C-alpha cells in the first residue's frame, strides 16, 4: 500500500513538472505617471477648469460651445470676450504671430486657441484683471494664487 501511494505521489509530481506553468502577465491599467507628472497634470487640469468657468462667465453661460459669441455690439468676441486687437497684440508679443483683425476674431472664436491665449495672459503675464467682472465674481485672484502655489511645490 505504501508503495502504491508513493508511486502515485511520484507520478503526480512528474506530471506536474511536465505541464507548463505560465502565469498571466499582469497589465497595468494605463501609463504610470511619476509624482511630478501627476502633480503637473493636476495643476493643468485645475487651470483648464478655472478657464472653463471664466469662459462660461464671460460668454453668458455658453462656455465651450462652438456657437460664435459677440458682446457689446460685436466689440468683444468668443468665449473669453476678447477684443480682436487684444488677440493681435498678445499673439505678436508671445510668439511673433501677426494676424489681421478678421483672423484675430476667428482665433478668439476657437475655444482651444482662446483658452491657451487666456492661460498665457493670466499665468505668464499676470493679467487676471483683463476680465474684471468675472475675475471678481469667480475669485480668480485667489484661484490663480492657489494654482501657482500648487505649481511651485
């Protein structure tokens, strides 16, 4: 009986050794970010949210919509209510881009381009007061300070 059990045990071990033992490779749920990358991504997300709030306030609640928005008899255009002359001046100062007034108005109507311009004006030039009423209403000075503090840490 002992010999049968021993033979059975040995054959089980032998068979187990013949069967390939593969473990499924564990896949990560997505790209792994460093702490610095995650922090930078969180700061950019917070900037985008603040700019979305500003665009919604300035455009009378239209935020990111594609519909052209004009304010004060066409003097201000787009979600951020830029004057075309402001768009021209800031772009030329930022990177040397020269636009006609029509091109500047089209630029202001493009939400993504206008958002990047507003981000530059606020965070690079410190021009939070370019939107005085909404800056007060949304507490932009405080939000910008908090974002810059988070960015510096």
